[in-house]
């Protein structure tokens, strides 16, 4: 055997570039991948229909309520635990942990576990020392595994690292017999809405018509982006409604306060014989105030919950565009699409349709008679 030419890759023996004086801060930029209740990392993140993300622990504590603790949207599953995993956030957590390991004291070789790592292979997802990297290059001489020096990765930002490690063409055939990773899918069957390898597409006449898997993932991303734009426009309508409701609540509080002042001032001028009437009037005002507060609080709560769902939807679609792999798009897009369509169907209550709480006409009439 003649030695095969080595692939061009990073040379671990070359002088390393100096690491940044301060490691890039990643905690604040990537808080969105944490559980939205406990703000902790978790390997078991669930995506709710309201598009908020919670860990299994918080969902278990919230199980008797069966509502999202962020926006109070009902959880349809009887167990109180959603079925859909947030694959995007879970995978981002794993990749960020690799980045943090790179910027720590320095990882060791994943193979020999003795020498300090000099190279990171994003295809194998392994740290390699100089010796193991040479063996790796020889073994995979016919494949294009992209490898980078640990020192170069340490100088990158977390955003750049996540973008560089986002793999493409890693969608596998959906046929039941093709469970191993040898059957890479490059074809999408529009009839059964599944990715296929070339063998399945050619041998099974039931599959048709076809399109390229990349064009399908691009179409799904564009569809989500379009829905995000529509959601942004509708969100402004809900924000305006929320502002109106909040102003109404403030005006109601002010009106109630003014009425109480007027009632107390006039009743104090009367004799003891009408003290009972005073107490009845005050009780009526308090009842009207409580009724109005409850009605407005309920409507405010509903609108606030919708706004939070919309914020979660916009944020999730944005992060899908930035960081999602094609596999994640294929797995999560239908679920996210259904939730966004449900949000688009929601409409705030028209100002004329809402009841006017806190009506004090009866109280004024009784006061005038007194």
C-alpha cells in the first residue's frame, strides 16, 4: 500500500492563535434555550401548544393545573405533559456545552483520553489530540470531515460556533427498514410528506411526486417566516387592545375613588339615622368596583396570555431560522405551524362588544334621593 494523500485540515503543530483575554459571555444571549419557568438547562424540554418551552420538572409540578404557567393556556394532554420535544433548544444546549468546554481549562482527547485536545471534528463531534487527529485523517481519508483547531474555536463567538456546527444533509430515510444512518435522504415525497433515500424513491412506485429535500426545508422555513410577519402585524392589534383595557382599568379605579369620596363627604353631613344608608351605598360601590375589576382582570389576563404566546412564537421562529438543522425543521415545523395558525385565528374583543363594568348610575340615583 502506497500512502494515500492526507486531506487538507488544520495543522495541530502550528503555533496556536492567542485566546481572547475575556471568554465571550453566552449566558445572557442564550437564555431563550432555558426552561421559561425555572430558567435552568434540561435535557427534557417540552414545547407547548402556546409555543412556550418548559422542562419536565416544572411541568410535573404544574400537572394538576394543566395550564401553561406563563400564559395560562390549557395543556390538552390529560397527563399535563406535552408530547412534543423542543429539539432545537435541547440540541443548542448540547452544542453550547461543547463551546463552554472549549473555553474552559481545555478539553482532553475523546479517544486516548490522555493528551490535551488540539482539534475538534464537528462531523464526529470529538476532540482529538495531535496523534489521534493523524489517525482520524488517515481513517477518513475518503470523507470530508471538517476539523478545526481548539484554539481557533476558542477565539470564535458562541453565535459563530453554533452556526458553524449546524449540520446540513443529515436527514435520514423515513422508511421503516432504513433505521441506520447509512440511508441519507435527498428526496422529499410530497404525497406521503416524508424524506426518502434514492433507493426507496426509485423502487417504490407509491411515492410521487418528488422534490429536493433542501427545497422542502427551505419552503418550510419561508412559510414560518411569512407566518411570523403576519403574527407581528396582528400582535400590534392585541397590544393596542391591551393598552385600551389597561387605561379603562385606571379610569375605573379613579372613578370609584372619586365616588367614594363624594359619598363619604355627603353622608357625614347627615344625622345618625341615615348611617345605615351610608353603609349600603359604600357596599354597593365596592361591589361594582370588585365586579369591574374582575371583568377587566380576566380580559387583561386573556390578552396578556395571547401576547406572550405571540412573543414565544416570534422568538421560536427566529431561533429556528438562525440555528435549526434540517432535521429539526422537518420534525418541529408542522407543530409550530399549527400553533401559529391558531394564534392567527384569535381576535381581540371589539370595544363595542365588551361590557362596561363599574356602572355607578344606580348608586348616584340613590345618593340623589338621599
